[in-house]
């Protein structure tokens, strides 16, 4: 079958890979009908060494179950399903507490011999704990929004949830990518009264306003920090950081007010950053966040999509077939596309 492969920085190609097959009785085979390119896919696109390639790509997909192992009970051939970006058994102590990204038997797509989502089909380990059946057809108009349940909507919600957003909260979102915009939507959904979006791409921040942002700050650095602090009356009680680079983290602790919370969901591209007296400790700042257990949030978020209360699929602004995936990476990297939908 055909799938996206990354050979090194800036080098994504479509190539032939082995057809997936059942390996364990808990597996399912899924024919992928919709996938996408994620902002986090751009990190290896910027930096991966050719010596580490080629590797499969993609971790967000919807598809039709083609075959199941003998122990699979919750899905059957013909079901349309969404796959969160981490697979999990649903039964371990971490899954039971809603932290599927720490599942003791789970893992992530396109790693350690597991198929990626940017391809024609995938073997899904631990299908009962991972896959969620969708009550629509593969060509339904809601598919782009439903696909966001696999990662970006769940990640935006995770940022807001871990940050403690509630009715009346004052929130600042750092980053106008798909996750940042859906963090705005999530904060609005949870009742935030003021949402400041830090971003400088007008088409994106306009969508952020549609999703619930009350203010937009395009400035960065000290100027941006000063403007946010002015807008929020001395600093934001909750900051959702959806970028992953050090400057975004520095913006976050620059705009948070004493006693506030920073919730990070942008995949950190650094290991060391200020947490001492002058940044977090001295102001009693809480730092939280992490990889979103998207599977834990699907039951809560799915009805809002099905009943039309939210439309997170608006973050997709370009659609390609499988052959167009390399161009999709280029367009997202060049900021010509916000998020690229893939229909294999």
C-alpha cells in the first residue's frame, strides 16, 4: 500500500509500504478515509536527520474497520471509527484515570513499527481501548470536525481543562495554529469571559475571534507582554501555550498574573527553561499541561460536534489526496495553510 514517509528534514515522499495485517487478537485493520498533517509533524520536518529515515508519518485519522482480531468486541467490520493520536488498552490504571497517553501497554502511531495515519490503511493495536465508532458516514459533512477529536480539539480542550478554565475565567492563548485556535474554542466552551489570542496571522486570528477570542495581540516579546497585561488588568489568570518553542513559554510566564496557571500543550522543543524565582516560583505560578489524552475527551466533545454547537473542522483550510501530502507539509511550513486535510 501507499503511505507518507519522511526521509529527512524537508523531504516527505509517498512510497510503498507493507500492507497491514493482524498481529494480535486485540488488533483491528482500518482503511483510512480521512487524515491530516499536524503542526507537530513540522518539528521533524525542520530537523530530522536523513540517517533516521525513512519513517512513517501521521497520527490523526478516521477510517472504516476492515478486519478485527478475535478478542475485539467494541468495533466490527464496516464501522466508521476515529483513532486518537495515542493507542491505549483502556483498562490499565492510567487509562482508568483518564490519562491514556501514559497507558502501560499503549504507544503512539508511526513509532516502533506501528503504522502511521498518513496512508491508505493501518493496523490499530488495542482496538477496544483506542477506536471510537462514529454515527455518521465516511463522506458526512461533519468529518473534518470529527477528525479533530483525534488530536487538535482534544489537545485544545486538554489545555483549557488542565488550566482550570471555568465560567468567568480570563484566559490568554499563545499561538494561532490549529491547537491554539481550538484552545480558544475550548476556553469559550468552558465559559471563559475574556480570551486574549496572541497571534499575528490575520486569517487565523479572525477565525480565533469566531471561536471566541475577545482580543487579539499581534505583538511579541516585551511589547506583547505589556499589551496583554494591560488588556487583562495586570495579567491573565490562565495562559494556554500552544506553540512549543522557548519564546512562547517566555511569553506565557510574562503575561500570567501572580497565582495564575500556565498550561502547555505545544510539544516542547526544549528541555531547559526558567522555573525559578523570577519566572514561576516567586509569583506562585502553577505549570501544567502535557500530551492530551484525547481518548478521554471524545465522549464529552462528540455530542457538541454532532449537534452543531461547535465547528472545530474550520481549522482545515486545504484538502489534498495522498499524493499531495508532501505539498501539504510545504504549505503548512510556509504558513500558506493552517491545517491540511488528507483524503487518501
